[in-house]
C-alpha cells in the first residue's frame, strides 16, 4: 500500500533522507523508528505529499504521489506531529471541512463524524469552537479527521503525544482493528514499548538511511540481541556507543 523507491530529500548539501526504499503492504501496522534528526518526519511528509522529494518516488495504493497527487492523497489519512486546526470552527465543522476536501458530505459523513467524536469522548464538545479545546482534545480531533474519509492508508507521526491513557488505548485498538480490516498504518514514535507491542514490522532509520527492517524476531537476530526488547535493539543499532561515552564522562 505504501511504496518508497530510492526516496531522497536534500536541503543544500545536507541529505535528510538518503535513498530510502521500503514497502508497507496492505493490512500491516508498520513502526518507523529512529533517533532525533534521523529523517522520519521528512519521510512521512514526503509520503503525505507535503514535501516534494529531491529524487525517488512514493506510491500510495499503486498511485504515484508526484504523478497524481489528488488520487494518492484521497487514499491517505495523515496525522502530523504538530497539527494545525482552524480554531474558529467547531469540532463537527472541522470534520465536515476535512471530509469536504475529499468531496465527501451528507448523511454518511455526519454519521461517521459523530461516531468518531463519540469514540474519543468529544461528542459533548462537538459544537464548541476548537479554540476552547485542550491540547489532548485537539489531538483527538486531528486523529478523527484522518479517519473521517475512510482512507486505505494512515500515516502518523507521534500519535500518542498529548493523549490521556484512555484515549491512547482507544487509538491502539483503532489501529489494530483498522489493519485487521485490510488497511495500512505507518507509525513513527519514540515510545518504543508501544512500537514493540503493536507493530507487525519495524524499520529503524538513522542518518536518513534504513539501518534495520523486520519483525521483532528478525531484528533480534540481526542485532544479536537474544531475547532483549526493542529498546536494547534500538540502542545497539543507533546509539549504544553514545550511551557508553556518557557513562564514561560521568565516571571521569
């Protein structure tokens, strides 16, 4: 459902994403991990069609984002790490607005929007202006907006930020049910325990390049990690030396 072919993004002499090739198939919940500055958010924004790649290609459900961006984006729901919401709209108006961007309206959209608001305990706030929403409520509304047009693919950057434990659990269950029905989720997160528990496969990037890819069992084998968890594997692949240097500095 998501195909990246030699995806590259450069800013002058700096390469943020360096020849990234990756396929996330239908029905998979894929974890996209890496340290700060690894190129995760840049990659997700290119997938969502917000950034134009320097070279390479992105395909969503077989549609090239550069060739037919409207068709590709119609199949995609994007949950950014720093969302923007029109604060002078009410919650229900915002969901109608987003659905309208995909040429969807009417009774079905109204029903779907009400269901999503109820799912995230926003029903009683549906007619209140977004400017009165807390950070967590805004995050719930953005998540709802990504699902309101029934996309085949969800791309999400740090989905749990700002969510209370109940909402985080609801979102996890929603992702699982969504992929069980044959849809696809690509999720970037620093919550390694969440990725380990939820994701079917995990990709680890560093310096804009894919360092490791596979199931937890495959990652353990590639990192010679035995039965260790994802945190140990992640540090071994991306930052164990830095952690050791810190200990040496503190002991000096």
